[in-house]
């Protein structure tokens, strides 16, 4: 059944005239009459008595009227809900991000987005990039912030990638360290320093860059979290490598010194969406906020 028939029916019932209904709807009287006749044919009943002046609902018409009004109200509500999603006066944003993106990049983007679109409800899931892509693939999240070094290849058949930034690795040193005021360092200059890393096997960590620079780093402390690494470094117990994104939320008692370009591992940061799936309006709207935060 065409909902337009019900709209014509309800208007004619309210006004008691096909001519008046046509004037309100922008149709001719004959077009309204045809629409009503089509609806009557669909239902197999007569809905109006045609009078010399106007029309009057039959018993069938009076029975149909509240149902037609309810269906039209439901349709109007549906249209309002869909318009709210498009206008970002409703909806959700299910975001996933890797840990160092959550230090400053994601909070800055979310805060600006919430200020602009307070009715959209965001959620945040933290995880490794590979796990986030799995969540994205099965529809558990709408958008994933992922990162990897250039040699890593993403599955671009399943995921659309939006390049946000390059994330170079820095050296975190206590501000009292003899090299803390340098504008740039070579890793070889740090060969004798005690290091803080997530594993005793440097090849499995950011310290693989030290091995590529010709020395085996002496790992004094093995901790996984950035907070613990930076706390140990600030206490003068060693130095560590840290992505620039994580350093945005660094401590004031630490210096974050860039490395020479030949020594610097650089991660690529992407926002990933599912290829072949139409993104929710909130996802499309959030991407510029991510890009602004990435370059801020």
C-alpha cells in the first residue's frame, strides 16, 4: 500500500472535500479522486460517500481513519529519526584506537566533536591495531585508529584507510640528562645508556632501531605501559623511545628529543573504515576532527 494514498485519504477526511484536499496537497480534484479510488480498490471497500457538496466518511472510512493517522505519525517519526542522524542531533560513534593515540590525539578530537555535536554518543575501545581491525570487520566498532610502520601492509580490500599523520619516535630523557638539551641525537650516542623497554628482546620493541644502528641496547627495566616507562625515565633510571603521539601527554620533568632522520622509526597513523559499507553520518563528521587534532 502506498503511504501517499493514506495521506490523501486523511486530508480529504479532515477537510470533507476532494477539492479542498487537492488544494492543500497541490493536486487537482480529479487526481485526489483517482488516489482515493485506487485506495478503495486496494482495500475492497468504499471509504467516502460522494455528496453534491463534498464527501463524507462511510463506516469503512471511519474505521480506517485512526489506523491511517497512526501509520502516518509513525512514518513522520521515522523521517524525524533519520533526519536526526543526518543532522547529528542523534546517533552514536563507536571508536577504537591504539593506546598512544589515546594519550592526546583522540581526547582532543573527541572533545571538539562533542562540543560541536553534543547529541551524538561516543564510545571508545582501546586495543592493538590488529585487534581493532577485527572489531571493525565484524561491525563492533565504526571507526578504528590504527598504526604501523611502512613495511606493514593493510588489507585494503576490506578496509578504507584515511591517512592522518606520521608518528616519529623520540628519545625520552630526564631533563637533567647531559643530552637533554640537544636538538637532535644519533642512536649511536646512546649506546652506553641503560634502556627501558617492553621486552628484553629489543628486536620485538622500538629498540630494534638500536640494533639497526649497530649496537645491542642494555635493557635495565622491562615494563609495558607508557606511564611506567616515563616514570622510570623521569627518575633517572634509564632512557626510552616513545612515539611522538604518546609524548604529547608526556611529563614536564622529561625531555623528548628527536632522532636523526636516518635513525628515526616512523609509524603511519590511519583512520580505518569498512570498505563497501556506508559509514554512519557521525563517522563521516568525526574524520575532520581527527585530522585537525592530528595536525594540531
